[in-house]
C-alpha cells in the first residue's frame, strides 16, 4: 500500500474520531450511508449482466 493511501486512511480515521468526540453521529451516519451507496453502485457496474448459480 502506498504512503499516500495510508495517509488517506489515517486522515479518515482522525475525521471519524473527531465526529464521535463532537457527538455528530447523524453526520457520521450520512457519510457511511453515502459510502455504502457508492460501493453498491461500483459493485453493480462490475457485476456481469447475467449470473449463473
């Protein structure tokens, strides 16, 4: 993992910690929901149109 990515994760961890300390749970929830929505969109784009079970 590159140093740039490691710094990004460290920055994200610090931001999340700050939100917890400030009792900003609603803002944190909004961020997490947006991240999950984006992840699902990426997964849908990457998934084949038809799957075989």
